[in-house]
């Protein structure tokens, strides 16, 4: 353990000196194929519950893409794994030591070269279904739609096809951060139900189905309920044929952030 700490101290000193000279330091430069394999095992044990066993996304983001939103270089990637991302479900990896952090980061980078999952559906028909089912009443795609629910402009770059299909069939199975359903009962019996926007020890802010914001002091409410597993999004399992579901998944998977 002392040797590992000493190595980490030496690496940090060298990195600081090189950075001072304007030389960028890649923390993954010296890692081997064996390190990537170790990172894969660590990822499957620690990260797969959120990001999927293949890294293509679940409750967490799809990592099998060339460019990650919060990690444009390897230094940022290691920092994200170590410290997490504030305000999201990405927690700090306190259980990993310095070497393991680098190994997981190296494995995540290796996912960028993995071929995308094939989709059998027709994305153009999926687009038509998206429009016909009124999905833009809740979701924004390329600047068009409502901000009630998550924006989908780049959902295909963040989420894998398995997650997208699961979300369409059982939308309440996994709720993303910022979209936990809240039911607030006022003293006069009125009810406000919607997504949690923000919450602290004394107050809570809710966005209802009409995209209106409400702020309450918790002490002034008759009852406050967190509806885990609930969502405003309907299930499409009973309203779409299997082929139509494939088409809608294909359309969503193709949304990579372009116009």
C-alpha cells in the first residue's frame, strides 16, 4: 500500500512538472492490455448496474461513444470517475484506488471502438410515430417540442437501444435524475403532482404536467409523497405493434445531436 502511494506521489510530481512546462499529461498512456482487462472486470462489478454490462447505457449514460460530454480528455475522465458529477446520479468512486481508477478509465475509453448495436426498425417511420403520438408535447428534439420531460436531441448518443426499448415499454422502471415523481397535498386538500426540480431540508420545487413550477415549504404541506417507479410518460407496450416499437427505437437511437 505504501509503495502504491509512493508511485502515485511520483506520478503527480512528474505530471505537475510537465503541466508547468505546457506539456499535456495523459494519465492512461502507460496502461497495458492487462490493465484494460482489469478495468473491464471492475466496470462490470461497479459501473454496469447504471451504465449497462456493455457500457451502452441504462440509468446512466451510454459510454460506448467517441466523445463523452463530461470527459473530453483522459484527465477529465479520471476526474469524473473519481469525483462523480454533482447534481446527477454519477457518484464518486470511493471504493477504487488510484490504479483501479485508471484501469476503469482505460476500459471506458476502449468502448468507443465497439460497434453500435444493430437496429432492425425503420427510423423514418419511427419519426412519424414520434410525431403522431404527440411525443413532442413533452420532449424537445432539435429545438422543437416541450421541455416538460428530458430533451432527446442526442438521446441516441447517451442511451443504448436496450435501454430505449425498456423505457418505452416500462417508463417508470428507471427514473433519471430530476424526474422523480412527487405528490404534494396542501392543507386545503388540493394536490400538486409532477417532477421534482429541486429539494432541500425545508423546501421542494415541483414541475407539473402543464410545465408549471410550484415551490412549497415542507412544513406547510399536509403530506408529501415520493412516487418511486411512477412517471407521467405512458407505456407504449399496449399501443404499438412490435414492428412499430422497433421503428420508434431506431428513430431515437439515431438522434445523435445533429439537426
